[in-house]
C-alpha cells in the first residue's frame, strides 16, 4: 500500500521534469477548473499523509479556452479520492489507494481510470516492517501493538518517484456555486504487487526485496509511460490496463529511517536520513 510518502521537489523543478505547460508555479495559472488565480505553492513535505494537499501532474483542456487540446498542468489535489456520486466527502481519507488489479471495475475508480489519470510526484514512500521478535510476541499474545520499523523506498538513481494516480471532482451541494470550496478535487495512488526480485540497493540488515517489507507498493511509472498514462483521449479500459504493468525490477532501494516518521506531526528532511541499522527492538 501507500499511506505515507515524501515530496520535497519545488514546483519549478517538477515543471521541468514533466514538461508542465500551466499550473502551480506563479504566473503559469490561467482560466481552468481551478480558477484564474495561481494556486498556492506547497512547502516541501517529508511526511505526506492522507487528506493533505499534494502535487499532481495531469492533462485536460482549459475551461473557456479557444484551443480544446489537453494541456499538461501541475495542480494541487487532496489525497483521498471522493467519487463524484458520493453524498459526502467523509470516505475520502480511506480511499487513498486503488488496486491495479481491480481499478478498471470498481465503481469508485473506474470512471476516473478511464479519463482522469494523473501522476503524483514523490521522492519515495514509507513502509513499516514488524521485526521478527515483535511478530513472535504478537503471535504469542504478549504484545498487542508490535513496534514497527519504517523504511524509505526510493529510486536508486535519485530520480523522481512518479506514482500512478487517479483524480476526481466532487461537488459540495451544501455550498453555492460561487463558493471557493464548492468543488473538491481529490486523488488516489494506484498500488500493485510488491517486487520479489532483489533491491538495487538493499540495507545491510533487513529486507532485501520490497515484498519483504510489504506485499503492496505504489505503481511507479517510468518516463516512457508518462505521455500515454496522462493522455485523456485514451479511454478504453482494456487498452489502459496494459499501462498498469509494473516497471522492470531492480530500480529501487530501501533503507531504515527513524521511527519519528510514524507521527504525522513530525516533518523535515531528517526523516529521510538513513540509519546504519534498524532501531533497537525492530530488527528484521
């Protein structure tokens, strides 16, 4: 799964990486579904959690524009998808992940999968491993909530971790049309089975494959798939399912980080500092 990640790149950097035409960087926003004013620039976030505002790369025509072509944009969305047909937004915090195996058929995701796909740029994501001793104690009934060791998973070459995502629009019918919060734009991360092949760089102590950390992982899109994934003219579910294939193995590294990341109130680059070994009591 993906329940926490880090995103520290500036919008200007993301604009260059993804060839953004319009969006968050000041001066680039024009008339669109998001309004005429530039959006607020997000600060670097080393502990992105559900319901937070996050950057997303997407393509869609601009509202009221003479040119109907889709424009690649960098926008801020709320993490936790709210289906357009939902009566309330309360379930969004639970819909942070969509499974690649069923995204084309699930009512909450299938319409977005067909026409509202996006990329959620990240530095990498966090996942928690329960140490062997902790798991044994849990099995024996001697520990109800085993302590877990967080790992940070990131591209081994330092490139952006482009997570496949979906986005959706939801109208709050309790507010008038001209209210700034009348429309919500929310998103979800697509996940797939975790790789069972060796990591490109594995920690000296601990897991040597992503599957040993967690059975699921975010679906990473390599640059050769960005255009096809973002293209809103591709709407056939069977055609799109071919884009859900995992990238070639061996592109990722993982290393243990401080348990401070487990608290969403903690935030800062120190959360990404690699530990020499898992913290005491959480040895793999």
